[in-house]
C-alpha cells in the first residue's frame, strides 16, 4: 500500500520528509520490523516505543509515526497527537476495514465475558454462521485455536485477526472487550454491531483509579454503538444487550443510542429466566422472551451461568437465530476450561478450578459450590501482585463467610512478596471473625492440603488462575496449572 494512501486514514498529522514509498507491514514492536514497515511508536506500561525508533530504522522501517520528534536518520517522520489512536486507524486502513465486513459482537463486564462469548459463538455456529472468537482463554479463527497475549488484542493484531476471519469465511466475530482495551483505544478501529454487558464489580482499580472510571471505560463500548467507524457504516441492526439486575444497568443503557435488550433472573426484562434449578450436573430454567418461552437444560452449572446463557440467547436472537437452535446449543454446553471446571472423578471429593479473581467472582463461585456441597466447602485462593490491593481483604472476608475451610495461598505475585499479599488477604478473613484458617504460600502445597484433607461429599474450590498454565514471580515464570496439579494429587490420594 502506498504510504500516502495509508496516511490518509490519520486525518490530522504533520509529515516531515516524503512518504513516497510502499508500506508492506505495520508494527509497534521494533523487533518485528522489516524493510517496508511503518513503525508506530506506542508508549506502553513498561516500554516507550519512541526509545526504539533507532532499532526500527536499522531494521528497515520506511516510515515512523510518533508523538514527538525523534531522530529517524532520514526516514520520513509522521507526528500525531496519539500514536495508539493512530495505530488503530492505520491498522484498519491497511487491512481494508475488516470490522465493517463482519457482524461484530463485543462482550464487556467484570465477570462472565469468557463464558458468554463461547456461548454466543456456539449458538451462532449451530445456526450455520461461521464465527471467530477473541478472548482470554483462546482465539478461534476458522475453527482453529490461535494463541493470545491479552483479553483484547492490540488494535493492529485485532485487525489482522479480523482479516484472517474473513479469509476463513467468517460472517461473525464475537470478542471479549476488556476495560483496558477500551481505555487504551485497542478497539477504536472496530465497528461493533452488538454490545453485551454482563456486570460490573470491583476490579482493575489499580489501573482505572476508581470504580466510576472503571464503569466509564466499560460504557465506551455502548457509546460507540451506532457510530459508523468508516464511511456509511454497515447494514444490519445495532443494539445493546444489558443485564437488568446489575446496578450499572441504567448507566450503560443511558450510554446507548441504539435499542437496548435487557435480561434478568427477575421480572421485567426482555429475556427472563425463572424456575431456576442448580445442581451438580447442570442447571435447568425456563426462559421467557419476546413472543414465547422455552425450557433450557445446560450441563454447565451455576446461577451465574444462567445470566451468561440469557446474555448469549439475547445476542443470538437479535442475529436471527431461532429459539429452538438456541435451546439445543445451550443443552450441549459443558463449560469453558478454567471456568467452574470440575477436575475430579467418580468417588473423589469434588474439586473445581475457577478463574474467579474478584470479590464478586469469588462470591458467585463459592455460592454455587455451596449449592452442590453435602459435606464441607474448602476455598483455596490468593490475589495477584501489582494489581488492585483493596480487593485482597474483601476476598478474604467473602471466603470466611462462605467456606468451611479457608486456605490462603499465592496467585501470581509478580514483583510483590507472596507472603505479604497472602497476609493482606488473611487480614480480611480475621476481620470476618474467623481464626480457623491457614496461610500456605506455596500454591502446590496449599492445593495438596485441601485435596488430601477432603472427604467424599466435600467440595474444594481452587480459585484465581483458572485456565492459566503459569505462575509469575518477580524473577521468573514457572509452569503451573491448577487443574493439572489437582488431578495429580487426586490420583495420589491413597499414597503416602
């Protein structure tokens, strides 16, 4: 693509030098630059791309986009106000505005994004729509899984994957949209057709600063609906699907200029679940929707999964999927790896691995586990380092109130001392009036203590890491998979 044509996507910019060259690729990582690359200097959390312009030029960059003047050794320099926004605009232009050629469904919220996106994709696939998926656990393009780095990819990677979805014959893309992605402009080059809101509870305050700012970041998805990104916009309906039972419903609905479809476990919503029955083998409920009702039986259990199923049903219904297809697709859904994943077998105490790493997430998981527990309920969990510290005692207090046995351990301590994090969590347990708990910083030892001390009828919830297969420390990252460790220990229960 001619550099001049590519730069037309930026609108307001200052050019120093002549852009009369062809651009064969775009990059925000100097290590991936090759001859013909347009290098965009983006300031990240750890590194500033402006500090790597010289490396990008040495590797053959044909164009540099930056927010301030840097030495480009004669390579044309494009000065812009915001390189993150420019990266999104350039990426969309370079890949032919792929989001305008797909039906794009974005799901945002503190909890439930992963399961809801997988449910929506499952329903759309059942209806005959080839659908790509972008999310925390995996990305799926053309039916094949693709590794991911973030819940929501950087704008350049997002546009490249959208383009690959189109090449694979996809008509729809469903994706998790994190608050970080919204705040950092990773999706500013994407035109959404449907926005889904699951819930909003405390998380990421280390980044956003306050719950109000966190909420405002989520609302950006809904403010964008109905605003064409490129040209005249896409054909087809635009709408929002919002959880009526969440306190932020009014705020999110108020951000919309498109029709709002509500869902609830109570009365008064467009999609309402009633007669909910939660069991160890799944959940049953009846859904009332505009024009009818249907009975749903889903192997993935938990009241929170009823909310996820309602959100998915409402989103898919708006895409023209019939109630029968929705019902049948839900009936075959066994869950997502690391989301209330049962890793034990017959005759074992029930051991569940879940990604719950927020106060509300932990509460939901433990409440669901309590409903299927005939013996004792054990909670094994910790909190991540370099993240919102205020939620640590809150999660400790929640575990103290809901579990019979509480074992506080480490999560991903990152640059912090694991024991200091655990002690902050333990303080919440103490404040809730509990003294009968344990702090075992070594995560494997904590899981071993819980699993080997469990009896038939007991339930052990290992929370915080879910699908993750690693543990991050200050000086190293090690392989660690909660489900794998629990499975090994269950197999060795009779030994020693």
